[in-house]
C-alpha cells in the first residue's frame, strides 16, 4: 500500500518560513518524480514545485520562484519544501504527490500524479 505522509505546516506571519516534509512508503521512492501542490479555498489545485528522481531538474511556479526550495533525500524516502518569505497568498492546503517519469505531461500538472499525501494546512497571516 502506497502512503505519502506529510508533516510540517502551520500558522506563520508574513515573511516567515516553514518546511514541509513528505515521507513515502510502499513505492520505490528513487524511481518516482515528486511534486508539491496547493489548493486554496474556492480555487483549483495548482502545482507549486516538482523535481526529477535524482533531483537534476526542478520546476517552480512563478509565484514561488526565489522563495521556495524543493529537495529530496532518497535515502530517507522523503521530499521537502522549504518555504521562505511567505505571503498571505501562500495560504492553502499543501499536498505532496508522486508519479513515474512522464515526458508528455507537465511536472506541475496535478492530473499527472498518481499518489497523494493527506495534505497539510499552511496559513500566513498578514
């Protein structure tokens, strides 16, 4: 059974930082591309960041470039998202997700991912 278990998140003031973690089991972590997504109330789920299996390629949504950093530790089967300079508009439920490499779909397209974490709330106060 594949599981993606998230931790981190919470309430921070604008300008603050948070780190999200996503630990997987039931899949071969190093064989999966990983991504972070978020969904704010009343909005569609959007891609935040993604990275390839070995971390050679990374993608970021324009809205988070320069502020968020995705990373992974294949020895610990864990994905991370370091979020700095947080803004109120970053408030959302954040999800990690996993998929096999796919050259035909965008790494930031949530429809292209097979496995999902349970979600964790990030709230940034103004």
